[in-house]
């Protein structure tokens, strides 16, 4: 700890001062340990019950899509309620133009990393494209999320048309949510990323999908790219909580992508994303400084290099000289 270093660096004082300093240090260490213990006790993983109860209590649940160990660590440290392993990682971590190329192998690998990074956070695994196109396939792949990645729940996409799949997952004891509005797995049908629910007929379809998800036994649903008024009215009709991304403030919770809100992913910025930081600017600036230091020969300096005993160094030079003469 820094206190140890400071104590060693100070000149020797009288016994009383040393004893007082040590006592202060011990009190400090005890206080830090107590705070850490309290924080650990307070940081309890949210449960399905907590999420369901948020509809009644009015607590705004905060979800964030995280693709890896480090972002999962950030999520847990910041107090995110639910860490979502979204198949958007096919875009932000693998450079694909959309989520279609995400595979189960890819998703399980990332979900494992997220679980290691956020052991005390509820983790929701998003089922990738065509991984739930039949009951048997959905059950097998959802089980992989739960068993291999230790997720707390899964989230396919779809409403009325997928209700039998959702119900089969729930009946099998797998906590399940779903995703409606703009469903990235069907962007080919939409002709790209398009806002959904802008006509009365389209809004009624979203309502029917939402009710079908609720009737299937899902514990939550997500609206994406739905007009705020529509999402608010439909959310009020439901008994299960809703979250939104590009769906206004009237949902029961919100979700954003970690790499979007922190300015890590900069290929494009959706309208619904609010940037709370710009880590890409910070990262590029830091890398530029590193490049400049290496080019100029100023890195690494003595502070960032390992030393060797002078006698051993001289002995090594002598041994090397003898070897040259062989």
C-alpha cells in the first residue's frame, strides 16, 4: 500500500512517533478492509425477482451491453444492474457490418469472459442469428449459455411468431426475455436498420408481440427503435418490465452499448446513443505519444527498465569477450 511506502521513505524518528504512525496505518488498513467488506455485501447480484419487481416499485433498471472481460469489470464497478452479452459484439469486437455473422461459439466465448469480469452482476446472454429457429435448437443453445457461460438468463428476438420458442425455453426452466421493434436478426426483411411502429398498424403489431412475449412467461422485453410515445403506452399495458434502446424514457429501464456510450466504437453513432466519454480520442492520443517516444529513443527510460548488479554485468562482459576469442 502507499502508506507502507511512505513510512519506509521517512527518516527514523523517535519511538513514539513511529508507534503513532504504525497505529494510524493499522487503523487506515482496518478502515479500508471494512469498507471493502461493506461494498462486497452491498454488491449483490440482481435476481429475476428484482427485475420483475421493478415494474411495481418503479426502479429504473440499468442494462449495458458489454463484449469482454474489461468492459464487464467496468460495468460491475459502476453499478450496472444487468450486463448484456449482445450479439452487437459481432460489429464492435469483430468488425462485421451487422449482427448476422455472430455464432454460438463467438457468443459463448465472450459470455464466459463477461462472467469472469462481472461475477456479481446479472448476465443476460443474447442468442445469435438462427440459433433459436426451432424448439430443439433453441433449448440446446440456451443451455450452452446457462451451463458453459454461466449466464443468468437468455434473450432471443421476436414476439408472436416466436412465442412457442419462448414458452418452450421458459417451460424448460430457462429464464427468458425477448426483443421486439427493430430486431437486428430480421434487418433483411426491414431493408436495413429502420424505426418500427410509426403507423397505427405497425404499433398494434408491436403491442401484439409484447403481449405474446408476456403470455409466454418471459420476465422482461426490450424495445429497439420504437417511437417514445408508442413504447411508453405499450409498456404501461404490460405486467412485465420493459427496457428500451432508442425507445424513449417511458420504458421501465434502459440499455446502451458500453462501446457506444464511452466512445470506443466510432464507425457510426446511432441517434439514441449519448456519449458519456470519448475513449477513442484518449486512446489514440496515448498511442501517438508512445509512437513518438519510441521513435525519439526516450522510451523505455530507466524507470521502465530492469537493472542488473554491476559486478555481474562486468563478469558477463568478460565472459562474452572470452567467447569472441574462441
